[in-house]
C-alpha cells in the first residue's frame, strides 16, 4: 500500500463521520469545476481536525482545507490527497453581549443575519458573501472596502503541527484581502467578533440595500466565483477597478471553451455548463495579456487555484505558467 492508501485507511478508522473516496470537487465549489479528491472529510470539531492534520503529516499526504469553495478553482485532475471541508458540521454561533462567538464553518450570510437579529452592527457588508467564516477570516474578506478583520477579537486555529491555539487580531496581521494566516497551513476553527449595538431596522435596511445592489450587478444564474481579479485601493486610484478595465478592453463575453467573461460584470468569469479549470485559466491568461498590452497593468487574481498536489496559489500564477 502507498502512503495515500494508508492515510485513507487511517482516516476511515478514525471515527470522523463521513470519509468519501474519489469525491468530485465540482460539488464543493461555486464554479462547479474540478476533478475528484482522493479522499474528502468533513470533521465536526477541532479534535477531529487535529487528527486529520496528524494523519496527513505522518504519511506526507497533501491536505487542502476548504469552506464553501467560493474563492477556489480546483484543477481538472482534482487533488491527490485529503480535502477537508470546514462547513455546516462546524457552524455553531453564540451571541454574548456585543460579542459573537462562531465556529469556522458557519455560512457568512447566516452569521450576518444572527448579528442583525441581535441588534449588532458591523457585519452588514458581509451579508452577500457566500463563504464560511473560516474562508472569510483567511482572505480578510468583506465588501465596500471593508474586511472581517475589523471585527475580529480572536481567532481559534489548529496549527500545521496539529496544535490548537487562539490568536489575537494583531497576530493575524489583517490587511486588504490578506492575513498572516494565509500560507501558514493553519486551520481556522472559530473566531470571536466584536460588534456595535444598533437599531435592527437600520442594520436590516443596509443589508437589503447590499443584496439588492448585488442582484443588480452580479450574474446569479451561471456558476461563478465572485470577483476573479483583485481590486486594491492603489489600483482604483491609478487605473480603476478590474471590472471597468476588462470591460474597456472589450473583453465582456470573451470565451474559452465553456468559460466566459460575464456579459453583466466583467470581473466575473461564468461557467456556461461544462467549463474546465483549463478553460478558466486560459481565459484568465488572455484577459491579463490584453490588459497588459492595452494599459500596461498586470492584473492579479483574488481567486485561488488548487493544484493536484494541494498547493494553493493566486490563480494568475498558474495561468501564466500554463500560457508559458
Ligand atoms: C457571488 C460571489 C460573491 C462574492 N463576493 C465577495 C465579496 O463581496 N467580498 C469578498 O471578500 N469575497 C467575495 N466572494 C469570494 C468568497 O466568497 C470569499 O473569499 C469567502 O471568504 C471565501 O470563503 P469560502 O468558505 O468559500 O472559502 P474557500 O473558497 O473554500 O477557501 C478560500 C481560502 O480560504 C482557505 N480556507 C477556507 N476555510 C478555511 C478554514 N476554516 N481554515 C483555514 N483556511 C480556510 C482555503 O484553503 C482557501 O485558501 C464572493 C464569491 C462569490 C461566488
């Protein structure tokens, strides 16, 4: 038996609940793209996560952690290792005064609704983000130029060595769509958030406005991964947002295979039905080339590509590699 087979056998006897072999990853991301995971697990608590980390380490098997897969592009070959989802099975939320204590798998719109019902302001900008708290913390996601890091008090993690730790906000080093957790191999199991008391009606109004705006601007019927390219404040000031740049380069509706630049919002790539990761990466490469030639700017991806070996990198790096 090779290492992967032994790791799968260990996971199967580790009493982790469901352990799925050859699970199609297209079921676990919002683009609906990707080959199979050799093994797919969904732990219910931090102790189980530690056990998975331990097994992956002991047999040197790739381990990829995911939430809703709303910022991920899996390779067509899938992942030759363990994919561990922190999702609905770890989604408890508790409100204590002005603080919200939540597990990493809670769906972000659900968390935002809890804050609204508790008369707590601060998470209004998150209502339309279809990811988990763990993914949001990792990416310091948010909207209207805000990030979840602003509300974080502490983050609970399992380290790459399988140890449980609690980090302060300072230790997470949040900056625009970035945190020190990225690339550290740690797994977010939960977080404590601090909000501000406010009228439920005004929080609700702000959330409804945000959702209305998203429905108007973003494609909803075709699978997508949200904004493909990163939009920083410096970029806004010098060349404008990626959607505008791509639209002005006449790339709306540009297609490679079944992947297409959305006709509605040019920073979205939609899956027309059976798009492959190769289609999306080739389209990303084409967009970057055209934009570089037209305005001399190198677009970088917010979306992360996951390789068959379990590496996670900004998708434009893989697109550039493939384009040669
Ligand atoms: C329609 C649409 C709209 C969107 N709008 C926004 C927006 O307004 N603002 C915004 O910031 N993003 C937006 N996104 C992108 C995405 O929803 C966010 O980046 C979200 O935070 C990702 O969460 P996830 O659970 O899906 O993470 P995934 O996509 O599953 O993973 C993203 C990264 O986080 C890591 N990760 C996930 N969970 C954990 C965990 N528990 N512990 C450690 N690492 C983990 C993964 O390894 C990966 O590196 C949008 C996406 C879509 C499809």
